[in-house]
C-alpha cells in the first residue's frame, strides 16, 4: 500500500512538472502540442538540452505601446487621511480583541 502511495506521489510530481513548469518560457506540455511528431519533440528537446541553437521566443501576450506603466513617482497613488487611519485602527482593534 505504501509503495502505491509513493508511486502516485512521484507520478503526480512528474505530471505537475510536465504541465506547469516552464522551460525557456514554455511548458513541456505546450512543446508537445506544438511539435508535429514525437521525433520532432525529442529532437528539439535534445538540441535545447545540449545547448545547440537559439531558443525560440516563448509565445505570449504582446504588450502594446500604450500598455506600459508610467514611471513611478515618489508619491503613492492613494491618499489616506488621518480619519481614515483612525477608522482602520478602530476596526482592527474591534476585531482583534
């Protein structure tokens, strides 16, 4: 029974790495779906692991020019008055005591 639990844990870890861990920007599952054949998948994986060739850029959302955040200035965007701070302090003290 313990062996079965260990095997299940190992298989779950392998599946999680396959599905969720990005390697050079893409998961192995994404690379598998993009490869036309298993041989092409294995060949590109071998080239990548052996350091041969450049890595293609990872597909993803492209930022438009207007999407860039403005430079952060010294002041915070929010402004809180002393009355706001006192109200938060009162609410916290009511719930913590």
